[in-house]
């Protein structure tokens, strides 16, 4: 099973769930059900964004993108977060416009919503299984998104049933709750994507320096930076070593630095700049 195949299967299921919820919402006139249908539509959009992002991110580095295409995945996540923010505003507008309007009861609609809820629960566990097996962050994030849809649907079913019994205002309130969940989901996605896109520091420099300083032959650690590439971590570090060391010995020190950062911080892409300790060399010559 491939990550893109998992997303394709989930997208097909989400398309059926979205169509079912939209039908029930239009039949009954429930703002909360329609809001939940729109939320399910964002799940479908999420699958599309994720599928395209994985396809592009898996492309090898080329002359135009010498560092690879990993950040395309985060661009897709940022785009989805923006879409969810817009959808949340639309849900609020729709809920206010439909405030106080009668809501029809429908046993068929209730059965369809409960069935969709059960399918989404199964889908969440299924996708989390494949996320762990394939070690895929995007599948794990998508499974979390589906779980939020499960919680939203449960809230909607309760709100719709109360509104159908004459508590019309509850339907609108529950629709607003749905929009709040979507806002929160968008916020979490922004939190996930923005640090990668703007090269936010991945680890505190002090922790990295402490690890590198323990390596024999490293005299001082200068500038050290780390960032998340979207598919792992990268770092660059400047160290000073004894000026009398050979090129081979300096290269071995750089290899040790790479191994330490990979072992302690799981940083696989490390650039080491080695400088000779000129002050020490001058001091030795004077003595």
C-alpha cells in the first residue's frame, strides 16, 4: 500500500459521505447538517491536496529545486488551512441566516448521518494504522482531521434532533460549534505548516552546541542553526579545530558531528564548516 493509494481510497469514501450529508441537509433544512456536509467537503479537499502534495514532494531534486520538493507538502497544508478558515466563516453566515427557521425530522436522514459517522470512525483508525506502518506524517495529520469530522458529526446529530423537536435556536448554536471546530482545525494546520515554510528554528541552538562541544577535537562551536525541511530536519554548524590537523582528520571530525546530530536529534542533513583555530596556532608559535 502506498500513501497516495490510501489517500485515494479515503477520498472516494469521503465523496460518498459528503454527498449523503448534503442530501440530508437539503431535505431537512438543518443548518448544522449542512455545515457538517461542508466540513466533510473540506475532508475531500484535504485528500486532494494531500495526494497532489505527496506526488510532488516525492519528486527527486532537479536543477530548479536542488534541495528537493518536500515543502510542496507544507504549501498544500497551508492552502487547506486557508480554505478551512473561509469555510468556517461561510458556516457562521449560513447559521445566522437560517436562525429560527423550522427543521424537519427525517428517520432516513438520521440513519444516513449515523452510518456516515460510523464509517468515519473506521476510516480514522484505518488511516492511523497506515500512517504508522508507512511512517507518514501527512496520513497521521489527515487521520486527525477525519477524527475532528467524527466529533463534529456527533455534535451535529444531537443538535439536529433537538432542533427538530422545537428548539430551533439549538440548531444554529450547534452550527456555530461546528464552525469553531473548523477554525481550531485550521489554526492547528497553520501551526504545522508555517514553521516549515519560514524555516523556523527546529531545536534550541544551546542544545545543539552542547552536543557538538562534547566531540573530541572540537575547540569551539560558532554559528549553529536547524530547521524542518518537511521530510526531516537539517542543520548547519561552524566549528573551530586545531590548525595543524590534516584535511582527513578535519573530515573525520565533521563525520563525527553528523553522526552525533543524527543520533541525538534525528537530523539527517548536516552541513559542517570547519575553521582552523588561528589564535591557538599563533600562540603555539610564539611559545
